C-alpha cells in the first residue's frame, strides 16, 4: 500500500474515497497476499464485534508479520487465552488505578511545561508529547527514569519501516532483542524483590495454573511499551495541530474549560492515533456481493470509520462539544486499548495544565510524520508556546 498519503497527511481523502465508492476494497500487496480494507463505521464495528469470524491470532499489522516477532502479545491472541491474559494487567490500568498515578502525571506535565514555555521555539514531540507518556509508563512498569528514553527508541525502531530509524536491515530484530534483554534483567530483579509496579504484577501472576513463561512476559512487555507511549504521544501532537487548524475551538475551550473531557474525545475521533488494525477471516463469507475467503486479511480502518458522515455530522470539522461521539479512537470490542484510561489521564492533565497556565501552543510549520500507515504518528513538530492574548 502506498505510504505517501500517510506521510504527507492526505490519507483522509483517500480513505473517504474508498468509504464512498468501494467500502470493502481489495488491496494487492507487492510482498504479500493482499488484504480487504473496511472503511465504513458500521462495517468496522461488525468486524471487531465478531472475534470468532475475524481473529487477531494471525497478527494485527497490515503486513503479514507480528511486530513482536515470534512471540504473541495479548493483542495478537484470541479467546479464551486472550481473555485470561488481558485480566492480568487490566486491573492495574483501570480508571480507579490510574488515579493513583495522578501525582506522577501532574509532576511530569508541570516539568515539561516549565521547560517548553521558557524557550522561544521548541521541538514539541521529543520535548513534550513523547516525553510525558514515556516518563509515566516508566513509573507504571517500574522502569527507572534514566532508562525511559530506551522505551521510545525501541518503539520507533519496531513499529515502522521509517528509513530514519532503519539503520540496518535487521533493525527491528535488534530493537526487539535489546528490549527483551532489558526486561529479562528487570524481570529477575522483580521476581526477587517485587514492588508496586506492573512488571512485578505480571512476574508474580498466575496463568493457566502457573506463572507466565518468559515468552508470555516478553510479549506482554512489548505491547505495553508500544501501546503505552504511541497513543498519547500522537494524540497530544495531533491535538496541538487540530487546535491550530480550528483556533475557534481552542478559544471555546479557554472560555468553557468544563468541555475538556468532551474535547479529548473529539480529538480521539478526529486524529485517531491508531489508524487501523487487521483481523483474519476464519471462514468464507459473502459481504455486499463479494466473497471474503477463509485466511484473507481484513483491515479495519478506524480512521475512516471516525470520519464516516453517516455517523458523525461534519466529520472533517473539530467540534469539542460534539454530542453522541461513539468514536473508535481506542478501537472497539474485546481488543479495545487496555491503556485507554491512562492515555486519557495523561492527555487531560496536559491540556488542563495548559488552560490553567493560560498558555497556547502554536505550530511553526507542518509536522514530520512517521512512515507508517498503522499509527497516525509524528516524529517532529516545531512550536512556540505563548501566553494567551500575547
């Protein structure tokens, strides 16, 4: 699939054309078997709500591979195994548990805003939007602050084929190996001396009558590291761009800060940090006169679903007071993002602090986007932080 529209930011027009003219579209692949693209909201919901017909166990990337390598993350498993694995970490990431991390989040936000507001110009991704979730994720997992930069580096190298990060032909394998070696050491430490962190919880958890194997632990760490920073980083960066595109909506939020939670949900819809996830069909089925064969890859384009005018009036416009906003910005169904409460908490804290300080972030040019069609991801964005009214 041509990555060019995703790199320059014109992918919504391409997805809209598919949704309007060929809602179940067959994509040929030069290095794979091809895949179906599902772009209408109702069709995406239909697929993700049927985990028996459309499974995750064959992988969720568009390409015929699992980003974690030979292991299988909780995201790349199916019930009943998926259900049991998810229950191990989900209680540690529920809204009530996330509130225990609020001081950590608020301190990280305060330090970041102190830093970027003191500079005339700043590169926002590395100085703010990527820094916040990585620092918080480190606390949640039990990774020391000085090692948190490693988490971001591993994620950038593994999730995309961006030439900036593909320094060698085996870069993905090297990044996975580095990550797994790091967490193998941390696992040994937490096995001997558990703490109040998620690594300790997983190391001492029971699953199917015994402790998790190293392969299961490695896969779990992998998905937590990737999902734990990608969504927040790209949602915050995308929101800064969206508020610049629709400045009246930021003005509305300044005058009505009680709309912040609604504004975050609208940003999740409008930006859709996780653009797409793949499923694999388990049987032949007829779909609008076309036949999906058993074994076919079926890609759910959450980004297209979130711009479906049949569901969202004026879908290409940001409305922070939008009603009935049942977006799929965190996916949907049994595989919906497990860290959604943490991501919401981080993003809400960041923009609440901006409002409290009377600050506005103005992009100084277009963003530099990560070369991937799976995430709506940003590498760099130069901004200026201003006082409101200045």
